[in-house]
C-alpha cells in the first residue's frame, strides 16, 4: 500500500512538473506585439507589413465615419498615420486634436499595411482594438492685452484714414 501511495504521489508531481514546463515553453515562444512609432513603421515598412502592431498617439483631425467603418488620424512624436476601424471603436473618443482641443491619447492594436490593397495602396493600420490612454481637453487661447490694444489702435487709424479719404474726395 505504501508503494502505491508513493507511486501516485510521484505521478502527480510528475504531471504538475510537465504541465508547468509545457506552459513555460509554450508562452516563451509566443511573440509579443511590438509597440512602434510612425518613424519605425516608415523606415521598416517591409518588416511590419501585414503584422500586428501597437501604435500610441493623439487623435487629430476629424473622425470620418463611412458606413460601418471609420477613419481617424493618429499622431505620435515622429508623424501621423491613418487608422481604419469599425465605427464602434471610435465611439469613446471625445476630443480629436485641433487648434481648440488637445486630442485623446489612444493605443491602437491592429494590422499595419505598407500598401493597403483595400484602400488604393495607402499606408494604414486596420485597428482591432482602440484603448483610450488619456482623455483630451479644451485648449484655452486667452486674448493678450498688447494685441487687443494694438488692434484697437490700428482699427481707429484705419477709420480715421477712411474719414480723411471721404472728406478729401468730397471737396475735389
């Protein structure tokens, strides 16, 4: 009986060890999805073409919904790229960047296309997921007192010149 207990214990420990080794070996061979910049995508386009990537940046410009899909432009420190995705993925975007707004910072996971056959050869990313990293915000552009004063003086000077012109023209 004692031999049977030791045999079962040995078998259970062996199975646990083999399962652990299998798990470690199978996950160590899995490639991580690279986080890339526009500069890397442009310089190494052949390497990333058709591969899954992660791209992080600020949403800029308009969100262009076309049927069931949408286009957004996303800019990082080195440039911008178009992102094509199902329109549901852009629903959470609050602020696309512009003069008045700092755009939402997002992370896009998708497939990079160096020359997308679906979009006439454009370089783009077909997004599978979009995650908001940081919400955008309104950018305030206060009037500078010096510029306000200058514009009032110049407007008054232009109005005075108009009056002089009309008076001179009338007495000719």
